């Protein structure tokens, strides 16, 4: 897959998919031995693009809290059949002082992760990762994610400055995590974003709780009484999830 079929960045922003040596990442971020083992799960990292004022005309964001003068786009190929996207993503994001957007590009599945950075409060001149959002693994050909990928189009994102731009990417990634539950990519008005974020966060929490309940219900050591209680709990969680899904659909219908 050509990454620019998704992001549709100006030609001037493209970096030619230059390979970034893992040794450079190790020295640049002073990775520990444990972190280097996580990096071993990566086969190849490529520099796909740099979004900055000179390549896109989007203004930098430089103030007391931020120093964002460029956003790095990377393509990451995992080693073997590893799918440790979350661990590798967090590690790669901290290797760069810039906000980064990483596409984990497999044969049939992919994952997109984005970070937002700010100045360190404790160390002068240092930058820390403030937030990371990740889609999790999804199939490239899954039509339910088509609207999400379209939302990452350069011209559709907030271009007031580089912080707004990368935050808009992160927001769309956050929304994408609700696709498996909803069956569609939710979109709403700017006014309803806070409310939608709360519902999606609660939906994710309930989804994890339901998964844990289902695993516990399969425990061979669980008594019949315990299994019955777990089934009841599972039904209650499902009821709450369905209600939240309806709330989300209502917000999205109102925003369209």
C-alpha cells in the first residue's frame, strides 16, 4: 500500500522512504537493554514524510508549552509474525523529539499510531511524549475502516498549526477504536467531540470488562454458581454497551 494514498500529503513533504538504522534509534534515544529487545521486534523503519511549514505551509506551534516545528511520518515493518504494535509504537514515539505518526504496514493488516509532544516540566530543553493514540490491528480491506482512512486526508485535517494537525490525526485514531463495536467510523460536530470522547472511553472500558468476564466464565475451576453470576454480569455489561452505542449513533447522526 502506498502510504500517500491515505495521507495525501504534498509532494514536498515526502521523504523518499529512507531507511532509519535501528542503531541510530538506540543511540538517539539512549535505549535501555530491555527497550532494545522491544526494538528487535522491528524489521525495518522508514522515514515516509515530514510535515512542517516549509513543506506544507502549516505554521509551527512554538510557545511556553510546545516546540512543534515538524511532524515525522514513519513506516514500520515488524520482524516475523510479531504484532506487538503497542509496545513498539510507544518505544518509537519516544525516539523522536517531534510528534510522530507511525504506520505498521503488514501483508494484510495494519495499525496507525500517533504521538503528541510537549516541553518537559522538569528538564529544560527536553521534550516528552504527552499522548499516544493507536488504532490497534485492523484489516487493510475492511470497509468499516474506509471512512477512518479517508479522514486522514491532508486537506480534511485541521491546519491552523502543527499541533492542531497532529491532534486531529490522534482524534481520528481514537475514534477508530470504536469501529469494531459500532460497525462504522463515528464522526460528529466539533461541539460534540468531548461528549463523544467520553462515550468512546466508557465503551472501551466496558469492552475490556466484558472480555475479562468471558475469560473468567471459561475457567474450569469456576463453580456453576460463579459461572451463572458471570453470565448475568456479562448480560448487564452488554446492555450498557448497547445503550452507549445508541448514544454515540445519536451524536453522530446529529453531527452529520
